[in-house]
C-alpha cells in the first residue's frame, strides 16, 4: 500500500476525532459528565490512531510520532496538535495532487476506487 494512503486515512480519522472531541465538550457542558467523559476517551483513542497513520504515511521518526501521541493526551494542546497534524497531512496530500476539502480527500478523487 502506498504511503499516501495512510495519510488519507489518518486525516479522515483525525477529522472525526476532532468532531467527536467537540461533541464530548458539549456533553460535559450540558451536564452529561459521564457520557462526555466516555466520549472524550473515545476521541483520544481515535486521535492516537489517526496520528500514527499520518506519522507512518509522512515517514516521521518513531520519536516524533511518540511526541505527537503524548500531545494528544494534554488538554487544549491536543486540539492544537490535531489541527497542526491535519495541516501537515493536507499539505502532503495537495503536493501529491489530491483535492482536499473540509472533510479530507473525497471519494470523487478516485481514491476509494483505486485502493
């Protein structure tokens, strides 16, 4: 499998993790503490998976990937780290010739047909 495929999948995962994280914050603000906490933990796990995929796809070192994963578990810093990682993925995908929208690479680019 090509390395850019890992970046595409990782970016989609990170975007979903960001949305789930925002949903967890909303749940906690609505006084649904337990649900917000469980959803927050799920968003951390999903974000770690996305960071690992993007790190592998961009051929980052193991140490860099470890630092990125650690940043995921620091509140507020995790959102900033996810946005920065998403920007790196977007730059790599555009350089590779993919059109990247708000939710990552769309299936209209032929990605899902060729892999």
